[in-house]
């Protein structure tokens, strides 16, 4: 059962609070939201946020709820956290594990993550379950304690969200379904060059419209003819 969480813990650059912006939600009677839930921007054809509910290519969709939305609350805008690559969050693990620093994490629920899946949601960054740092046995001698190398199992993990999945990418015009974008202009819609996820073509957009593509074979396609 979901509960209200406060998952934002700190920022690696020392920034004292996360980026909070308005995010649109459906009425609480349609879908209740708990504070701290991981959100995806896919409700109502990418018009609303709702609780993350599957392991999918989350490019530019992920945010975090900061407020509970209950039955009786209205459709409209509520505050959300937009994760940056430096914001550290803490979530339960679906199954306790000895998660190593930098290990990829995946969807388990809107309030938990797991260590295996198809699409990377973020990366483990906490080291509170690591052994103590070793001292210098060479200097101290036989009395120096041995902290060992065992990383303990933990039920919670501190993590950063992968940069490509965060709604932050959408705000900074870097989003795409598996794409890496290089902006070469600023029209009403995205204007730029897109490398597809399989690496087999380069696609060119002007004002949000796919206009041409070049395949790895060198073949050119006019996409608007």
C-alpha cells in the first residue's frame, strides 16, 4: 500500500532544495497520488502526470510528486519535483540487496525500485551500507582494524534518476524516445538532429516535423514528400 514519502534527500552540488514546478494532474477521484511517488508524464496523451506503472522507455517523462492528491481534489496543477542529475532520492528496494555504487536501478512500483529490468530508471549512489574505509595497516601495524570488503544488504537505496528519463530533459529541449538530440535552432517546435536509439539513422526535424533522414547505408529519405 502506498504511503506519503519525502524521498528527496540532498543535492550533490550542495543546492539546498530541488526544482519544483507545476505539473498537471487528473482529479483525485480519477487517480489518487501520494507524495513521493515517481510520476510519468503520459496521462491523457502526455497532458497529465500519473503514478509510474510500468517498465518502459521513460525518456523525458519522470518527475516526483510532492503533494498528496485525494478524492475530492480537482483536476489541475500541483507541485512536482523535476529531478536533475545531481538530486539524490531515497526509495525502498523491492527486494533487499547489496547494491553497489553506480548500479543501475529499474521500475518496481511508483514507490519502490529494483535491481533488474529493461529500462534504466536511475543509478545507486548511497554508500551508507558500505564497510568503513580502511586505514593504513602499513603505518599502524598489526593493530589496525580490518573493515573488510563486504557491502551489506540494504532495504533502501539512495539514487539519482538517469538524466534521459527526467522531465528535466523535456524542459531543456533534449527529450526523445531513445534519442540524443543536438539542437541547431529554436523554432516553435523542436528543430534539430536526432540519432535514433538503434544507431542506424540520423533524423532531421524542423519546427517539430520530421523532414529528412539519412540511413547508415548513406540512403537519404525525404520524409515530407
